[in-house]
C-alpha cells in the first residue's frame, strides 16, 4: 500500500520556523477563528411562531417519541 505524505504540515508551530504575521494569532490558538470572524446578532424573530398550534403539536410529538425511546432504553438496561 502506498503511503501518502502531506504537502504541508497540518499544524504549524514556532518550532517549525513558522511565526504568525504581526497582530495575528498563531494557528495553534483554538480561539483564533472566534476572534477573526465577526457574526452579527440574529434577526428579530416573532415569538408567535413558537406558540403556534402547529409548532406546539410538533413539539409534543417529538417529546412523546423521546420519552418512548427513553423507556425502551431503560427496559434494556
């Protein structure tokens, strides 16, 4: 079987000779995306959608399915 080597290392670090540009976080920083990506607040959503009869019926159906699955799981344990 042929082994595959990546063209470039997955994780760069200062020991590899990589240094981020001034003012930029290193790739190894787990929060680098959170700091670089700007996401606005969600748009206004009327609460009447969550109180409509269709939504309440669907929610009740999902809750019943979850309860049935939970009961089936407990009976197997």
